[in-house]
């Protein structure tokens, strides 16, 4: 029997088990999003342009005074997720220690799952303006220009120019030719502050866990002897610099927590972890933490809790291009 006198020892062991809990899948939110620590409940992210190009200076003249123009802004508001585990009197009386420790591990695992699902939603619903989460809330997935993340005519704050980050013609699921078509989209990206061309160099391919899609990307990036697969002349493979990021919940319906076959072949080319031109941001005031347990004397329950506080959103669209991989023109 686990007695009240053992409350502190149980709590210490519970925290150890919580800390050692393995997530369902490797954590990827820090690979696809820029995570920024914050101390305020609400904040505004201001997307400043990349600045104008340097000018020639004649001898004795003043230097060109570069200006930074205002792009779009994005408001963030911290929201909490929480997961509670109760250790009841009977769990203690009948010494269900292993079950209690499993609950501690699952507490962290399920909090990590929710955090990862929230970030995955921007890829899972890249062609939608919003979705309904497991709390029944409507989550906006639009970029600051008011369009879906993947769209044919993204707008700029200080210009009438537009740019596209989707393939406009019918095409196959991801293969070397489709990857090149996605790359070409990056050459047409614009500065959202003034509409100037700012070619972006992608550095990552993002997919879900759909096995045929994952393995095709692997064959593209790591073919035998470093050559492009399927080419008659064994052309040298120049795709090898991309990292492949598998977002586990990318092909899910995030309300029902079930896979959605329409999303199996979603594939994105992206520029991730760029401090000067971030695309997806998480503002975090508290990461996932184990909170001090409490004894509830009325019910004889010992309560254990895991919480986190964060918000997330896209602050631009000129960092990503995508394909549904279903043969359509998107």
C-alpha cells in the first residue's frame, strides 16, 4: 500500500518517469517552426521587409540610406494546454505502482502529441483557411495576406504584385520533376513588404508518414551511387542537400485524430529555421512542464498535472511551396 507518508517519494519518482517518457514520434516542431520565448500574454509580430538594394556611391557623395519597409503583422495570444492524472485511493491501496508510473509517462506523451498536432495543422490544412481542433475550436491557418498557406496569388503589403507557391498544372506525386517544379516556385517569391523579387533557397522537404511518399523522397535524396533515379544517363543527383522532415500528424484530421487519405501524398519544399525570414512561428511562454502535485482530501485523490502555454501561426508565405500529390493542379 502506498501511504500518505510516501507522497513525496512517489511525486519524485513520478517526475522522473514523466521526464523519461518517450513521445509517440520524434519531436519536429523545432525543425519546421521558429520557436520564440515570450513573457507577455499577447504580442504582435511585425514582418519587416528585406531592405532595398545597395546603390553605387560616387567619390565624396553620401551613402545611400537604405530603408526597411513594413510587411504584414501577426497577433499572438498565449493559450494553455493541460493534462491531468489522478492517483486514486484504490490505486494506492492496492499498490498499483506500475500503472501509476505509466500514467505519468502518458501524461507527458499526450501533451507532446497535442503540441505537435497544433504545429502540424499548418501543413495538414495548407489548402484550407481553417480547421476544427479536438477542443471544437476553429483554428485559422491563413497567412497574414488572408490567403491559404499554399495559394496561386499571394499578395504583398506594399505592392500590387503577387506570387504563387503552388504548381498550376496537373502533375504526378512527388518525383524529381515535381521537386524541380516546386524549386522553381521559390525563384518567383516576392518580398511581402514591397513586392520586389527575393529568390529564396529551400533547405527541407516536408512530408507525412505515408510510406510510398517517404520512400520516394528517400530515393530522390539518397539514390544508389548519388545519381538521379530513373534517368537514362545516370545524371548527377543535386538534391542531396535537402533534409527530409517527417511531420507525423501531417496527414491527420486533427479533430477526429484519424488519418485522412486525401492528405497522404502532401509534400512541401520549404526554407525552415531562417531567422530573417521565418514562415511559421511558435511563441512560447512556457514549454511542457510537470507541475507540483496536489492532495485533494475530499476525494482522497493525488492530482498530477502537465501544462504548456504557447501560440502559433504563419507570418508569411514566401518560405514554402507544396503539392497535394493527387494528380491535380495544386
